[in-house]
């Protein structure tokens, strides 16, 4: 995970904690999680569609929260960036779940 992903995902975790509430990570299907998909990304899984979730959560720039990679990459690198972002979210969600399971 790059530092950029790490920082952005931390913002995304905090935003989801604030706006969705505790336990939202239990609603994410990690097998289906794909940050490149508007329906299977974190926001899409929670709100049925990325754009709908962006409106409800109140953000315009999803890359600031680790919800997408933005448009700063060359087209040939976008796919690999989404794959890296998906892996980073899976790690973050697994860590959250493990933390919640501790007594």
C-alpha cells in the first residue's frame, strides 16, 4: 500500500465511521470488493451505487478518501492502481474486523 493510499483510506474509514456508523465494515463482501466498480466498491456496496453514496456521504473527490484513484494516472496505470487500492481496502477492513472481534 502506498502512503497515499494509506492516508486516503484512513480518511475514508473516518468518514464512514462518522456518516454510516459502527459496524459498516461487516456489510462489505470482500470477495466481491472491487474499487474499480461503482457497484462493488466500498461506497457502492454500502449505498448500492457510488454516485448515490457520494451524495449521501457528502464528498466530491473520492480519491481523497481512498474510494477511487482519481484521474492523475496515465490510462495504462489506472487498472493497476485500482487493484492496489482494492488490496489496501481489504487489508483495512480485515484489520477492522479483527479489532472488533477482540474481547
